[in-house]
C-alpha cells in the first residue's frame, strides 16, 4: 500500500495522546490485550473478583469506545482505511481462527502486545517490553520476508492486484487534511477541559472517571484507523524492507505514538505522585524476561506477521461486520480463556 505520512502521523499522535492521557488521568496502561482479556475473563470465567467490579466496568467501557470509534471511522471518517474482502471461503475462516487463537494465547502469556509493550512499554523504558518487542517484531519480519506472508494473505483474501504501479506515497486532499487537524484539535481540547475541570472542581473526579475510559478507547480507535493499522496489508508492508510491498507508514505511527509517550512519560507523567482522577498508578509489576514472555511474543509474532492483525485493530475492525474479523475476535477470546485455565490448573 502507498506510504501515507500525513494520516499515519496524525493517527500516531492520537494513539500517543490517548495512551498518555489514559495514564496521566486514570493511572492505567493502554494495553489492548490486557483490557480485552479482563473483559473476557469477567464474563466467561467464574471469577467473583472480576465480574461487575469497577476495573471490569472500566475495561468494558474502553472496549466499547474502541467499537464506537471503529464504527465512526468505517461509516464516514476514513472508510478507505479498512480492508474489503470481496469473497469468503473456508480457508479464510481457518486462518483467522488460528490467528486469533495464537494472538489470544500469545499476548496473555507475554502480558502485552503492540500497545502494552511497544507503545507504553518502551515509553516506560521497560526492559521486559523491549525484549517482547524485539521478539514479536523479529518473528513478524521473518514471516514477511521468508514466508512471503503478504502475498499469501492477498491470495487468501482474494485481493485483486493493482492496475499499474502504485505511487510510493500519497497525500490527503486539503479538505481531508482539515478534517484530520480538526479531529486532533478536538481531542486535545477535550483532554484539556477534563484536566482543568478536575483540578478546579475535585468533586467532579468520580463523574469524569468512567466516561473518560470510553473516550480514551474512542480516541485510540481513531488513531488506529487513521494511521492505517486496521489494514493488515499496511502493517505487513512495514516489515517488507527492500521488498515490493514496503510501506514505512508505521514509522510515522511509532514517532507519533512511542516518541510522544516516551517524552511525556519520562519528563512529566511518571514523576507525578498520583494520576489526576485516581489514587495511584497501576503499572505492570513484572520485570523478569522469562520463558513465558518470549514464547508468548513468538506466538503473537507468528500470527501478527501472517495476518497483520493485533488485538486493538481486530476490535476496531468489528465495525466492518466482516465475519472473518468476528471469527478472529471470538478465537482471541478462546485463547484468553485457555491461558487462564492452563494457569489455574498449574500447567503454566
């Protein structure tokens, strides 16, 4: 796919804004696999500690925000960013089911995916996250370069070859550029108003808390959609270095999200005694680079490097109502449950 520097940069900034605001205001990490895993365990596994508790409700609201954001993107903001699958066949469902299962098991073993480890983990300077990112990105690179997973995916999804040579990059029209700027400014204004309101009227903190989880998920979804991360070919194209499908758009996403968060996390947010709306920061406590982290990252990398789908974009893609993405998300949930059961019985 063509390199989209403007859209991907704006999308990356929105992802960075959402994850920084989520930590600064709520005290939580924007880890999609962790948030989704919490929702799934709360409704599928007998666990009185999770279902209908405040943390579970927060996770549900965040996921709902992702879905609403995906619907708005698919409906009228950026429908061109989504994958269209012209014909279905059993092989597609098999691959998406297997991919969802591997992503579910892998991200739960590794306690994170691209959002938790790559975006927030690197911004926290976590050695554990650095190890996870190097592992799943390395495996994804091998899947693309050695097994030509982009061509395999295009064949699997009946993607028609482009007529003629596509341009290396494309720029949005000035009208669409204004829309992107307006979205970015609107998000900044909302977060600024929340901060000002919470500081001037502390009694409003409890009122702001839950709606903000919904809004954070919504903004994160906008970032994923505008950046191109909801389109599998664009994600896989990033790993096709020197190849015919190479697309460096995710570099813009990384600069907009990871670098933005890194600066804010290290210079300000993590130096605060507590988040604005909560009593304390809820940061990951694990620090060991162990077998589960590496094995989980490998499993996730295999699936991500084959299908170009990770937990956040998978949920946002539900807006397409494509049965393949529904199957992926269902099998992701199965993977989460299997990991939970294996841990409960002492298998892992």
